[in-house]
């Protein structure tokens, strides 16, 4: 019975000590992503690419754009060398650090002059005391109705669609024959 109070004291101490560590981990993860966007906008390829792990993957907005870090460097370096980096301004960001503190997943909404609203998602890995980008995926969110119209025009599908308003979300755009 005497070990229970010691255990509780140890547990409470661990919780209060880990909270500041978690806040620090989050700050450094945010700093890494901020530096990623800043170095891209400044066409600073050396800093930008140093923020990725050696085995990183970059997924672009096009379905064909899945690059290893070496492939991405080969693709993007000429843009940076010509002073034509890209600027994405962070609007909001969410980061979740793993329990072991070695990985962090994130999602962020970004604004870009050409593309408008974008979303970046990915995974950071803690490597030698620094957060590095292990995977980054850039997407362009679009309203469902616009996606459905685009999908239909690409496929030539002109079947009527159910469009009855729903009180449980907007999942009513199912082909009228029930096909998915």
C-alpha cells in the first residue's frame, strides 16, 4: 500500500514534466514547417532540401507526382536556381506528436497566389535532434459538387444523380441506379 502513493507521485511528476517537453516538441515541429515554406519562397534550395529526411517522399498535386527526395531535388532545383521558388502562406496548422516523440503528423491549410487554398499533410521524423520532413503531400481541396461535375465530364457520365438535401451530411450525390 505504501508503494501506491510513490507510484502516484511518480506518475503526476511525469505528466507535469512531459507537458512542457510536448510543448517544446510542437514548437520545433512548427518551426521546421515554417522554415520549409520560408526557404521555398526564398528559392533557398540548400535549406529547403536539408529539412527532408534522406528517404523522404514528396507527393504533389498531380496524381503522377510521387517523388523520392532525390527525384524531387532533381525536379525542383532548377526552379530554385532560377529564383523561382514557391510561396505558400500558412493559414492554420495542426500537429500531433507521437507518444514516443519520434514522429509528428500534421495537416495545414495554405494560401498560394496561383492555386488559392491548398492543404499540406505529412509526417515529420525526429532525426539527430531535429524535426525533418519524412513525407509531404500537397493537395488542392475542392467543393464536392465541383469534383463530381469534373468527374462526370471526364468520364462522359451523364446519368441523373440524386440531389435531395440530406440532414446527415452531403452524401446524396449517388448515381440514381445505386452504383458507386
